[in-house]
């Protein structure tokens, strides 16, 4: 029997873990997964909805750690995860992406000599002011198996001196998720009616990266750009809790609420539906950038750089930073071309990443 202890805590990790968890269950009774939720994201619409919609088993342990600073969260998580690892004695610790939960899980495990597997390894923005970048670099250094989504991720790891034997190019689990849940979203989601928008007639915008929400100048410029767009076209904006707080502090929530169609964070199926039917997607999210491409929707990115460099290289995504005029003209006048199909397979794998990860873990 192989026991895999999965550490998750934030929205994008639930979506990635849904794919791998299903593949692990498909391995039969020899593989057992223990799910540990750190509590990093705790609102019902940032956490529970994903377990319900994506058929993720209920966490075996919930640590309830969230809401603090990076140092507080990471420190408290390491201590609590270590105790669970000592009690559970798993064969693998499986971590995802680039959050404080990822790093805490990896550090707690490696100090106990428990092998660590990292899903979505090797991504780099080369911007060390991003908390995610630090989490990625350190997690990749200590992980035993690094599951990479793209060729550039492999190249980044090799450039950092990580041995080829530790790297497993498996493709992107988010592509598996996009393929698996697309039909379910079309069948179940009523979000367009609920928001009163028509297919192909609106822009979908999300903002949540700290570099944008924690910098009043950048956030104000992005919001000004979106309000200018909204004079000509509906703009739907599901608000991350951090972003709502930041807009409130700027005193702009009423003004934004009049100009844009604001809503609470959405479940995955509603989000997929909105993405598929959008005219343009504008975002600073890594996951949403890729989903725009998978669903062949032009994507404008509120950042100076991206980890998903392939999307910019092939012209599916355009980096516009946080400049109101550039945002407005990229969305309204000159959206990038969005071709997917064959290109998805070439860049992100064949939609079998979850299966490949489960097999690799089983074989050790
Ligand atoms: N997402 C969602 N509801 C929302 C916003 C995003 O389900 O209101 C999904 C989105 O479709 C994608 C993932 O969350 O699959 C991306 O997560 P997020 O933007 O929080 O993080 P990132 O990908 O930037 O790490």
C-alpha cells in the first residue's frame, strides 16, 4: 500500500488536486490518499464549493490556518503539518503550485525525510518580489519528483541545476481539468442568466495578485482601464476577497459597482462557463490565462511578465501591465489572437497529466 499525503489550501490547488485525486482513486485500493487542507482559503466560495462541484473527497484534516501574514501562516503551517506527517507516516507528500501551503508542506516533509512531489514545478516569473516565486524556487529545490507542465518549466529547472532524473514532464493538470469539466459546466451553470449577460458580449476580468491589489497606483490604473472598457462593453468581475478589501480601502467600491458587473468569487463550473462565453478575458491569474487559451478566448494580462511564456510567444496572451490606456485599447481595439486546439496539446500535454502523476507516484 502506498500512502500519499496531499497538502492543499488555496483555490487553484483544489482544482489541480481534483484531477490528481481522481487519478489516484483510479489506481485501486493499493493507493490511499490523505488530504490535508491548511485553511489558507477558508470562505465557502473560495473552498467548499470546489470540493462539492469537483468531487474532491472531504479533507481528512483541516488545520484552519489562514488570515495571517506570510511568515505567520507559513510558520504555523509547518508546525501543524509536521505533527500530521509524524502521525500519518506517508510514503509521499504531494504539493501543488506556489502558495504558502505548498512551501510549508514541502519543508515539513523534507525535514522528516519524506519524499516530496511537486505538481506544477519549474514555473518562473523571474520576479522575486512575488511571494509565489519564492515559494516555487524553494519547493523545487527540496522536491524529489518535479512534475512540470511545459517545456519552459523543464528548462528553468535544468538552468537551476536540478537533475534531469527528478524532472517528469507530464503536461498541465489544468488542461486535464478544462477538458474534464467543460461539459459539466455547460450543462449545469446558469451564471450568464444570473448576471444578465449574453454570450460573446462581455469582458471577463479578474484581479488578485498581490503586486496589483497591494499597490494602490496599479490597482487604481487597472480599475480605471476596466471602467473605460465598461462604457462600451459589459465587464463582469468576480471579486477575490483580497481585491474587494483593497478596492474598499481605495474608496472606489461604489463607483466600480456602478460601472462593472461585480459578483462574489464563483465556483469553478460558473467560472468555466463565463470564460467560454466571454469576448475577451482580462486577468492577472495564472490559471485563468491558460483557461482563456484552452477555450480560445483572447487574453489580456495585467502583469509585466508571466510564467506561461508560451502563451505570449504564440500571441494568445498580451501583457499590458497596469496602464489604463493600454488595458482599454488591448481589450477594445486590439485583442490578441486566440488559437488553441493542436497548440494546447503541443504546449500543455494531452490532458493525461493526472494519470501520469498517479502512475509515477505509485511506481515511486
Ligand atoms: N476561479 C474560480 N472562480 C473565480 C475565479 C477563479 O473558480 O471566481 C478559478 C479559475 O477558473 C482557475 C483558478 O480559479 O481555474 C485560478 O485560480 P486563481 O486565479 O485564484 O490563482 P492562480 O491561477 O493565479 O494561481
